[in-house]
């Protein structure tokens, strides 16, 4: 598995004290038109909602991009 920048994932991504489902993240990003589309249209809230992450995480978009 690789992250968005093409680098291999070397650690288990954790978000809101739970393991981040990378396949579901990938599926949601593709479903919403791809990474560039999500960034340009600021759709990160839709992605975090689709991953069932708490809305109280205000840095979710940044955390998802850097995982």
C-alpha cells in the first residue's frame, strides 16, 4: 500500500484513536472525484463523515492528507 504521494506506508495510520481504514479512504476519495477534486472543492468534511470520524476533530483534513 502506498500513500497519496506514492511513498510506502510504513506505520499503521491512527485517527481518533482508531485504525484508519485506508481502503475506505481510497474508495471515498475516488468516489468524490479524486484527491485534487477534494482539495479544490474542500470536500474533506464529506470524507471524514464517510469514515465515521468524530466531527470534533477539527484538524481531520490535515491529518488525513499527512497520514
